[in-house]
């Protein structure tokens, strides 16, 4: 049976691979990849049943489109993992809002009420952000399916097209949370630590104290 330390290390690694702070950068990365695939599919020229075309490098264009199709299919499998991360965040925010609302009803101190009001506004902002991210991921699934369908409609007859020139290894590398190609990652709201601390302490300034 694995030790608690090993289990925690495994959990931490998975969270690093698919963390909430990387959701926005992954969505941006996937949208850029889809735009590239769509562009490459649109420039594929007409070919006859033998693969001949007026374009002298038609097969290269089809081969490049196939490479990007495979890339999109591989990367799109990560969308469901990010959806799980966002759903967990939605549940966390929802539970915290319920706790804050319940605890705030027993407050008497104006100072405590103000702290809970600040915590509630911050938690509502996090909840709204997570809902928006979930909507964006759902739309990304639909967009990915449509672009892949369009790309698959452009086929090279008889065999898999081959490129006369192959890009250097790693030129089509995948998404990574710390990669510079992903753009700026979305920072978590600065109130999160304070909210969690406040909730863990329980109601402050109760009327019965």
C-alpha cells in the first residue's frame, strides 16, 4: 500500500499538470491550434484520384494538415481533465458561499460583518470566474469537433500524405503549463487565502459571545 507521502506527491504532480491557474492559457493555446488547423485545411488544393494536382507541393500541404489534425486530437483530450478541475473549483466556491452565508447570520460585530462581506464578494468573484471557464471549455469542445470534421473532409487519396520536408523534433510540441508559448496564466484572486482562513475559524462575533 503506498505511503501517504507518495500519495500526496502523486496528487501534487497531477494538480501541477492540470491546475486551475492554467485553464485560461490552455484555452488560448487550443484556440490558436484550431485556427492553425483550419487555415491549413483551407489551403489544401484539389487533387485527383491519383493525388496529382496543379499545386506542386499539394502532398506537403495535406501532410502538414494531417500532422496538425493529430496534434489537435491529442491535445483536445486534456479538455476533460481541465473541466474536472473547474468543476471542483465550482463546488468549492459554492460550499464556501453557503458556509459564509450561514455563519454571517450569527454575527453581531460590525467588524466581523464587514470581513464576511469582503469574503463573500471575493468568493462570488471566484465562483463567477469558474463558471465562465467552464462555459469556455464547453464551447472549446464544440469548436474542436467542428474544426476536426472540416479537416477530415480534406483527404489525400489512396495513402497517408508524406512531407518532403520535416520540421525539427519538438516543433509541434504539446501544451505545458509552464511553457512560454501559452501566454500569461490567470492568477488566482488574492482573497483566496484570507477566505479559507476565515471559514476555517468559524463564525466571528457571534451574538452569544
